[in-house]
C-alpha cells in the first residue's frame, strides 16, 4: 500500500521519537482505490530535526520557511512538512507566516477540503477529524471549516474545487459553492500560469461537463471571455442549448486531446458579440469564428500558455466553422494545406461540436467523421499532397527555361492539377502538362 521509500521515511521519523503520517491527496486516492501519484508526509519534527533524522540522505530546503524539507530516498523525492498553522494570507495565495505546532488535528484544520484533510496512521488507520471519509463516500467536496475563509486564504482553491469536480465527479457542497461564487473575484489576484495549470486539468477531466455547467460563475471570474456565453440563447434551429451548455457538451464529447478540448472551450466565445436576428426571428453568428479566435489568443496570452499551444488552439478555433464535404478531393486539400495532425484535430473538433447541436442536424458530424476516415486512408496510401511529393522538381522546369516566380507558380499549378485529379503524379504527364501551360 505505502511505497518503500515512504515507509522508510516514516520508520526513521517514528524511530527517532516523532509522529509522522502520509497526508492529503495520497490518502484520498488510496481510499478511492487509486494509486497515488504523489506522496506527502507530515510530522511533529521541525525542519532542523527532519534534516538531522535524514543526515545520511540528500535533503533540499524546498520550503523550509514553511516547514517543508524534501528528502531524496532511493532516488525519489519526498516532501516532509512540520505540523503547522498558517498566519494571514495578505495576497490571497500564500501565508505571511506559519507557526509550528505539535497537534496533527491543528495541521489538518488549515487544509482546503475535507477529502484532503486526512492522514494515515500506523496499521492503516485513517485519522479523519473533519469527515473526509463520509464526504468521499458521498462524492461531496466540502471546505474544511468556513469555506469563505478558505477561499480568502487562497483563491486558487476555487479552481482546485472545479478541477476536483471535473476529474472525480464530486458534487460541491452548497455552502462551499456559494462561497466559491462570492469570493470568485479574488481570482484576479492569481497568476495566469496557476490559472492555466488548473484550467488544463478541468478540460481534461472525465466529468468536465458537470464541472463546466455547475461552476460556470466562478470559472468566468478566471476566464472573463466565457462570461457572456453563459445562458446566451442561440435562437437557432441547429441548437437546443445555450452557448455555454453547447460548449460544455461539445468539450465532453471530444477525445482527451488537450489542444482540441482547449479549442472547444473557447470556440464559441465570439457568438454573443456577433449575434444578429433575421426577419424570421432566427439567430445568426456571422464571423463568430474570427472573433472567438481573437478572444482565445488574448486569453491564452494572458494565461502564459506556451507559444505552440496558443498557435494551435487559436488556429483550431478560427477554422472550426469550416464547411467540409466527405470526398477525396476535400481530404487531399486539407492534408495538403494543413498536414495530417492539424487535419485530424480539426475534424475531431468539428465532430464533437456537431454532437452538441440539435439531433436533427447531426449530418455535419457524420461528414467530419467520414472525412477523417478518408484522410486516414490517404495517409496510408502516401499520395501526392505537397510540392515535395511531385514527380518533377524545380530543376526539370529550369531545363525547360523556367526561372524566378514563374517556376514556383508552375509547380503550384501542377500540384493543384494533381490534387484536383486533372493530371496523374507521373513525370512524363507533368512535363506534358507544363507544355500545355506554355501553349495557352
């Protein structure tokens, strides 16, 4: 149950006369029947005493001011933290001071949610002073103590709650949810990098739909780009959901590809700004893909997303409303222009987008799925899709007297003819085609 390196640390601390317990998320995961990804230990030993116990091992003062020492055991890092209580949180993120204490319950009292405020005692006993086990069995996320105080201390806990909902399907206890909504404005003081880290966990969750629908208000404080989408009636026969519910359902329908899911989160944020109504009372969203792409770029720049992610997600958002037909000509054009990976993501996004529309209009999703199958088939056949694939080269045209811009333009015309099926990708046929151009 407990890894050997963690067991070694517990034995050494206890053998030196100190209390020591696995604590927090690792205990939660064990009780859920999952293998913990990270282990943390809390102890009555203070930092100098921790370092003395592990004097034969490498130690790193990762957070020694707050009582944390990292110990390398068998090549594995383990954070060991002294029982503590926290002082004030003037920046709504970090305590200005900590006080070391000798009581485990006092240490657990400062933690965010009851399911994370449990420790594992000797013999596998669970130390659970705040009802975390009951909440875990009921799949309820509840703040420890006063939820408003917990979120005032660290506003990032609001997004952590949404991530736990998205990942584990927890229901958020009503008072905790009210506090999340009341204190959501404090997220303005959280760095873009930390918001982005939590956001990626939210969109990749198995229960992302539930999280996005139930936690839309606090999430919009961190992502103001989505605010106008919440509850926005589309008034369009292709849609049975408002913009935000459509967004959430599309995202949940998508494969667990981070870029696709991020793109779906933002793909329709431009709709409220582009909304018009025709003479029949039907809503339209002309140019919403462009507006959505602009908002996406602004959001991902603010959140300090890496350049590759930002560029790919913005491209997917800009292209998501592209009309496609499931034929070989379209498949070749997409692959020629955008390559296999971009084309695959775009078509998977379009399929998920359509699955969240009115059931009477699922044909576009079926078209995307059929077109994806065609592109996969073409990739296996390795057809001519780019200038590099042509059976003639620039040197062949130079021998015919071509140079400068005319040479490049002729090669592009040849590729176009091959893609359109007007000419086979064979050297003799292509050179004959060049003679045909010259004769025109």
